[in-house]
C-alpha cells in the first residue's frame, strides 16, 4: 500500500528543501477545499482532487532572500523588486524540482483581464490550515457603520508578520481522500479580540498593531519595517541610505 499522501509529501518536501532557507513556508491543499468555500465565479478551473500549494513569506525572507537578491541584481532599473524576488525564488524552485510537470503558478500581485486577482490569497491560506482568515461575518452582533471591513489572516507563529505570495497548482497531481484538511489555528478566538484585530487592520493598518494581535515568535526587523512603511517609489532612495 502506498504511504499516505505520498504525492503530497514528495511535492512539499522538494519545495521545502528549496524555499524554507529563503524564508518561505509551503502548505498543501486540495483545489476542492478552496472552491467549496467560494462562489463558482471565483473557482479555479481544476478538478477537486488536484493538488495545490500555498507559499507564504515569513519575516526572515527579507534578510535571507530579498537583500541578497538586491545585492546580486543591483537596484538600477529594477521595478517591483519584492515581486521579482519572490518570482525568482518560486519559479526557479518549480522549474528545477518539477521540470516537465504542469504547474500553474499564480502570484498574489497578478490580476486576470477581468481585474480580479488570480487567486484569493487569504482563502487559500485559511483552507490549507496555514493562517486563520478572520472576516467580519465571524463577529456576531456587531456592525461597522459605513466602512467596508476587510478580513485579515493571522498566522499562529508570526501573527500578522507574514505575506501570502503564491499558489502553485500541480495540474497532473491528484490526491485522494487520505489527504485530510487541517483546520487553521484559531489564534484570536474571542469576540473582543476579533473586533480589535479587524479595527486595527482596517482603520490603522499602517501602525502595524494588527500584526501583534498575538505574540509572534518572530517579527519584521526594523529595516524591513522601514522598507515596507516607505512608499514603493521612495524605496530606492531608502536603500541608498543603507549603503
Ligand atoms: N510591487 C512592489 C515590489 O515588488 O517591490 C511592492 C511590493 C510590496 O510592497 N508588497 C507588499 C508586501 O510585500 C504587499 S504583499 N508587504 C509585506 C507585508 O505587508 O507584510
């Protein structure tokens, strides 16, 4: 009898070997888990038992992947350096580990011609068990007048100090019922905590307080905070001050 989830472990094992040291994490999911929580207009066009993997960046991605990437490429004429760095690491891992296999790589910053995102990153993180996606409908008997309240994911180790970067769909890999869906850890279980989280994220996300809704094992370095607090157009000037 085949080992349980042999397909899954062989895929995630290769990705982890390549990506963990660069500050990324990978979480497998079935397309059916994702599609089952979304209206059909947002479904990914693959059978339910197709394997996908969501890729997150953790706090050390900045020092372990991004700064070395910049050093190698030089900043001159480089646009969207974060996106390019993420793409470089993920696409080289995919082409080296899965050459000849059909892998649909969707990045968080990519849009379809309809202007919809190529995948719903927070939904993918939630259904894979990586990070709980808190939405306003989970807070009972509370309403936020006027404002549209966006939901936000909280990672059990990093709180809000992480980002969801890509979804990889392994078009030829199917997984059976032996792959069980993990529930994401509910790190903000109380109503008051969820209100605080959603208000901090929607009303003053720039002060980063929503990211500390739980005590994180690791957070962004001061350098990384300064980088992301600076408008993208001014980031090269900031980098020059770092020498
Ligand atoms: N497109 C620009 C680039 O590639 O340099 C900007 C990228 C960017 O700042 N992305 C945000 C990010 O990485 C949105 S995902 N933020 C990290 C965070 O919010 O934790």
